C-alpha cells in the first residue's frame, strides 16, 4: 500500500523550486521608472547629505574600485569621525555586492576613502551607506545603472 503523505525532501524540493522561479521572474522585472541615479543624495531621515566620487568618471564592471564618500550635514558642514558601513546589491537579482567594501581612511573635510567596490555585471545596483555620527544614525542609498 502506498503512503499518502509527502515526505520532507519532496516539500523542500518544491519550496526551493518555487523560490527559484520567483527569483527568475524578478530578474526580468524592470526597475522602477522614477529611480534617481544621481551621485548626491540626502539620507533617509534627512540628517546627512552624501556624494559618491568614484576614482575616474565612470563606474566600471568587473574591476575593484576606490571611491570617496563626501559626507555633510543638512547645512553643508562636513561630517568627520563618522562610523560608516556599506551594503548593497541588485534588487532584481536578489543578491548582494560581490565584495565587502570598507571605509579605510578618513580623509578630512567630510571625505572618506572607500575601497573594495566592485560590480560584476550590468544592471540596476543599490549601494547603501549606514552612517553613525554626532547627528545620529541614518542611511544614504544610491542607485546605480551599469
């Protein structure tokens, strides 16, 4: 007599298949039409203003890069001594950055050296800088189109 229950490995395989199908569909979705690809952004809680300055004018695919992040308050005064972490990825693909970029040096006048940026393919990328400084914790989110 055959059992009428589904074993755990079948359920797991079906679940993984559904997840893979949904991620595949995300890859074909278009990014929102109103995305701002500017290199100057105001933080989510409006505590900070930041500008990304990649070395060189363009952001190449497949190469490690160094950037400068300029950080200031809403009035334009430079923010020094901030703790900054970096995250990001491709929202349509559901994966993060291929590297773990870090702020390696405070350059003064609100400038921070960021090393280890890399984008391994073209498309819509998001880079998020989490800032913790005297004004509080906040995040700057940059959209990139490569």
